[in-house]
């Protein structure tokens, strides 16, 4: 099946409108940010983008269910669905930091077959369709060829030491063995892995909408994406992306 032909039009249309909505509110006095029960931030832009995406998916004729961060959906449907994080990096977005984006994935029978990440404040969009490679704008992506952790750049997520003390200790073991390490959360670290600019990306706590497009983009760039225990799934609660060559060594460090 040609997944690009099937889904590209819808994903690009949603991303275009999501960019417009996000930038309308970004660094604006109109942005209203609140804390959800889990302590994460939600804004009027998050809700507006997801509502728009659901409406467009429903009218697309593609018979897609929708699963999103703000309005939920079925956990494990049998058919096809659009998975959306309307603004990944809402904390950054609400503070006027440019590293936020809309994440879109299409899942069919448990497999993510299409993914798009749009970061309007960075002026960049990443996309992948199964069997057709991964792209940043018009440039085809390829992961790095670094074969030793001691020569690698590892990027880790931001963590709450009070909640993630054990995970922090695991990541410290990993970064202690790397040549270089940096820390910031969200999609961007994994896109840097797909681009070959970084070699490993780590996220301690993720949901399916945080991961769906990242997995297919990294894999189509030649890398690997699993959770901490090595499962290739968007439902594993954590995310490890790498150039593939380093993956097993990284997983061992995280045990």
C-alpha cells in the first residue's frame, strides 16, 4: 500500500492549520495556560488544534478514528486511527521557547505507517511513510554511523527527580559512558537522532501520542526505536531512539 498517497494530504493539511493556530498564540498575551491534574500544562492552542484535527479526520473519508492527548479515544482499536499530540512541548510553548511541535501519526492494525512532526517556530517539518524513507523538509534523513557509546552524543529528557529517581540513575550510568550528553525533552532529540546529528535519545515517561510519529521517522531513517526493555511499541511508557548500532549497549546501560 502507498501510505504516502493515502495519508499525506490529510496530515499536511492538519499540520498547516496547526502551525497557523500555534503561531497565533505563541508569545501572545492571549495564551491561557493551565495545569492539568498530572501537573502538565495545557493551553487554548492545544485544545483548538486537536479539535481541528479531529474534525478534518472525520471529514476526510478515510474512516480514521482519532486518539489524542486532550480528548482521548480508544486505547487499542482494531482499525485505523490518527494519533495526535496537538502541542508537544507545551511547557516550552507556554514560556515562549521555540522547541514545540504538533505530532501526527497514523496507526493501522497496531503499526504506525505514517508520521509527521511540524515545528513552526523552528520553521521545520519532519515526515516519514513506511517504506519510503524519512525526510526533514526536502532532505532525506540518515542516522549516524557511530558505533561506540564512548564516541556518541546522547540526549536525555528533562526529569522530575522526585518522581523518576531510579530512571535518573539509569540515565546517569548511560551518559557517564558517552562522549557528550545534553538534556531536553520532547520530540526534537529524536529528530536529531533521525538526522544523524545525535546518536541516542532518551525519554523516561511517554504516552502513545508522544511517540507515534517519532518511531516511524527514526526507523525510516535507519535507526531503532524501543522502550527501555527493548520492545518496539508506542505503548511501552518510555522511548529509546538510536542509530541502531548503539541500541543494545544503551539498553544494557538502562537496565
